[in-house]
C-alpha cells in the first residue's frame, strides 16, 4: 500500500506523520497523532462523533482521507479548552448534564461552537436544527440544547447584547 507524509496543524501545533493513502483523517488523528477525543462511531458520517473543524469548517473526519488535510488547520475537542481551563461551552455541558457516557460529546461541542460562531443568538429550534447532525443515545438532547442556549445568552451579555 502506498504511504504518504501528512503535515497539518492540530489544535495550533504543527504535526506530521506517515500513513497509508487510504487512512481516514479520523484514524490519522487518533492513531498516528494520539489525539483521542475525536471518536469513531458509525464510520458513515451520520452520527457526528468524528466531527472536527478543518480550516474553519466542521467536517466528518471519518469521511475524508488524512492526505486531504495535508497543510490544513484541524481543531478537535482537545483544542476547545484554553490553558487547561474548560471553555464556557464545556462548563455549560457539565452544568446541564448534557453528557452521560460522553462518546458523542466531542462532536456536539465542536458542532455547537460552529453553530454559535455562525449564529450567536439562536432560537431553541435553530439549536436543535444546528445540532441535528449529531446523535446521542443517552441524554435526550434537552441538556445539550439548554447548555448551548445558556452560552449564547452569556456571550451576548459579555458582548453588550450585540447581534451579529
């Protein structure tokens, strides 16, 4: 099998590795680079557990090859916390019991951050629609939606109630 060197920036740190051409970005991140917060769920792009941010856009890392991310900036759940402190969204997930087994949490966090970046003042329906590409078998979604809405409101207060 043909191998290829892949260089990318993972959570702000330049990383590289050699992998087979058919290696998914998910497997490269987890197995070659050791960043295990991104999970392999359905491996068909349906569940959202493998969600990462690639050059500012969320993608399903199980649906793309690592070589497609060569030269890209990739952010995973490990990149959400800053200086060892949980982000406001992570704290809200904890407060609202928006996770149970935690398997889907990394995908939800990245999807929620993406949603709030695009729509800083979402309605409950917009949150539900924005996160509909992520599946959770434990929580029933109520806590997840409450956490995202709380963070949206808190960020709006911090920004003086400005609407984007």
